[in-house]
């Protein structure tokens, strides 16, 4: 394999274009095999940037020149070209290679990322620093058309154009975000060029015109004139140039020599310049190319690379599915309900809603802040918006949730998926802040369902409230329970009655492990009471009063220990004059590296054994200090 001979970018420069094509093929195969074997990771985005990454590493001298990847999910090729082939066997596994650029892994990686639309801002800062140091290192920022829909990208462009800072921006335009990108900017000629049907049609028309005897060449050249005129109207150059950023392109992104030429030419420019590169997401792997919706953006399980993923992809998982179905039922009965996603209609479970209520569905692009304030506007206008968002991306719109929704007391429902530890994607994707953040918003009701049944009920309750509400559920295998373990309204639910020694107040996903911990404790002669907190804010006074009768109160949550549900409970307990101990279990004040969700929770003491052990040691401490 040629790939085995690539220890770093220098080795690329020794290859001719035929060899580079072979290398591109080997890279695609390596990526498909690794992602299929580990059953997790980003496929389509990486297959689309193989030639682009090769060209970048031949033209620029990383790490002396600084190559930055927006979002970072498409950096696998970059990793392969910078000496990390071995790491692909452990992609996204605990202790193994990260699914994103990682400073710990390589001097070629600058950003610990995964949240979109930031790269132009990093580039602006780095280029300013490079300039002050008086060096001629080039700063290159690769950003997708999807990530260009995020507000930060515009803020940075505006600032780059104004300051004239020398940054080379590669706009990697594949027409896709998670789903087709919602942006007028990347529509137009680029779409015409990329669309395989139209492309074939165009080639046929060109051929027919060329073949016409006598008239052929003239007709063909006037067709070129039409294309040129179309470019003027449809290309996004006017947009960039109006901001003071030079525009070049669009160029075919799978032609290494062509991309290299464009990069070399642009690299001599002294200010900010965009090289618009057209690529095909999922290029070279038929199951990804054939996936019209998301081009196998990411995968949801192990699969055979020869066969491709299961027919129809991976089914919606339990909690997301419960949300999706309940929202549709509610929306059928209430025409005021609208659903909003920030570029993630599939993963948040909104595609069935979109199919049924297209005019009440809004994909706003990777624009969480806009999504939330738009929801505020919808609610001001008398509608009932639901913002479906991953917990980790909710953080980005905290100010909007606080002031635009909270301050106005508007009935916006935040449907927060992938809350708590998510695992594979690493520190930036864990959803450990939502309860701490949302519970700081006055008037916000915060629900933490512990089962699929609770997701359904809580969503209905949230939609019936007069003010803002947030319902947060975890990633992964759903817990399903019988009716006796399902609460109602804003009440907490006592799920196990014990003696007055220990009371465990468990939140959301950790109710199951807390009950299992109580069983373990029972075997050791400790008869614990367990409550499903259900509503983190406002806390149920009946639960607090019952907990106050216990010597040891233990709170358990899959969110930050400091400032989360446990903190609220401890505060409330002291206000009640509780004289016993309140021990708070939750995630630590640190960034948690990637690994499997359950293994991480266990390592943090947030599984049944860990909770039971914490209770035992707190009891032992109380015994020695009593
Ligand atoms: C702030 C934020 N919201 C949502 C996401 C989820 N997400 C990951 S990749 C992606 C699409 C990115 O599209 P694009 O930049 O065009 O890159 P492509 O995958 O097409 O190469 C989205 C929405 C994210 N990473 N960051």
C-alpha cells in the first residue's frame, strides 16, 4: 500500500498524480473499513475531502503552515496524512484516536473541536498572531457549506474582510450539512454543477451542440456565454467580495492538480481569500453516494463494508422515537405547534414531523442561536414552538434561551436529546451542562425523564405550560417501565420506600442505576428510599419534605455535579433545616475524554455499583463522625 509509505505530508510531495489517485483510493478504503468495523464515526464528510486534504498537504507545509478544519469531523484524511494510520483501529474508542482533531495526538492539529462554524474566528486570531511574530506562516481554514450557515462564520468573515487579515479560506461545498444545506448562498450554479442528473444532461447538450455540423462550435461557445452569465448571477462571489473577502472558484474538488493550482494561486494573496471547492459528500463509496438525504454523514452501528449499512439506515432510537411520535400526535391536535431544528432533522427525530407538517417544520441551518430567538418570535405570535436540539448544542444558545425566551416568559419547549454523557464524540459532545444552565433561567421548568414513557408524558406536560420548559433525555438504549413507575405533572415519584437512613434522589437516566444500587444496598442491609426527581425545577416540595426525614440524602445525576440538580436540592434541603448529610453525585469539573457511554459513567461512579459504594462510604463516614 502506498499509504504505508506516508509517514507525514513531506512524503506526499514525492508522488506523481497517478500515485496520488491510487493513494486517494487507499485512503477511502481505509476510512470505510475503520468506520464500518468500529460502528461509529463520520463517513460521508471524510470521503468527500480526500483529494482536498491531499492537495492542502502538498501545497502547504503543515505544521509550519496552519491548517484548520471547521467542526473537525472531516479530519480523518488529514490524520492519515499526518502519520496516524495506526490509530484508525481504535477510532473513537477509549484511549484510542479521537474522532476530531486533537492537540494531544499531533502537532498538525490545532483545535479540539466538534462544534461548527468556529474556524474562521480561530484563523483570524492565529493569523493576527502570526503577523505580529513577523513570520510568513500561512493560515488555512477549511469550512463546509453547512458550517457557513452558522452565525459565527459571518461574524468572522465580516471581521476578516474589514481588517484585511491574510487567511486562506477553503469553502468545501458539498451541498450537504447533516441534511441538504439550507442556504441560498450555496445554491445556484454549484448545485447545478454537482447534481449528477443535471451534470449528465449538460454533458449531453454540450455534446449535441458540438456535433451539429457547421453551427456546432458557435452554438457551443454561446452556451459557454450562458454559463458565464449564470455564474455572474448565481455564484456567491458577490457575497464574499461585499464583505471584503476575495473569492475564487468554484473549482472541482476531486481533481488534485486543479485544487493544488487554485490553492497555490490563492496563497499569494495578501488578504482574506476564499477558494470555493465543489466536492461530493460520500464520494467513491456507493452506499454513501446513494444516500440522498445525508450521504452517510455518520454511522449508527457496525456494518459490512461490502454490503453497506442496513437498508434504510439505522432506526430512530427509543427516546428520540418517543419524542418524534408524541410531537406528531400533539401537533395533529394543536395547529400552533411548530418544530425547529438547527440542521439536524434526522438525528433529532423531526423527519416524520417534516413529512406530515412541512409548513410547521423549520430547519434553520447550523444556527442554534437564531433557532431559539426565532422560537421566541413564534411564541410571541401565539404559536407553540418546540426547539429540538442536542444538549451540547443547547449551550450555544444559552443567552437566547435566558433573555429572548426566559425574560419574556414565552412558552417555548426545548426538546433536548443526547443529554448527559454521550461518549464516542469526546469532551465537546457530552451534554452535561443543560440542567445547570437551564435551571438558572427564571421561570424555566426542567424535566428529566427516566423512561420512554416519561418522555411522552413530560413532553405533553411541557406543551401545556404557560412558560418555557426543557425536557432532556439521554443517548442510547431506552428504559421502558410499567405504569407504576411513571409519574405525572410536575410531581416527583417515590419509586422505592425504605427506612429513614438513606434517601437517593435520582435524575433521568440514573433512576434505573439508583434503583439497582438500592437493591445492592439492600443485600448489605441498607434499606434505601429512592425518588425519581422527574422535575429538576421547580423541585417537588413533597419529595423534599420526605427526603428531609432521612439522615443521608444522595443526589444522582448525569450532569455537572457543581451547579446541577444536586446543588438545587442541597440548597432546598438546607432551607428546610435538614441536619443530615446531602451528598451530590454527578459529572466532575473536567473535560471527559471519548469512550463508551456506560464505561465512562461507571468510571465516574455513576452506575449501580458506584452509587452503592458512594452511599456505603458516606454511611461509614457518618458512623465515624457521629
Ligand atoms: C454548533 C453545531 N451544531 C450542530 C452540529 C452537528 N453537525 C455536525 S457536522 C454538521 C454538518 C456540517 O456540514 P458541513 O459544514 O457542510 O460539513 P460536511 O459534513 O458537509 O462536510 C452538523 C450540523 C455541530 N457540529 N455544531
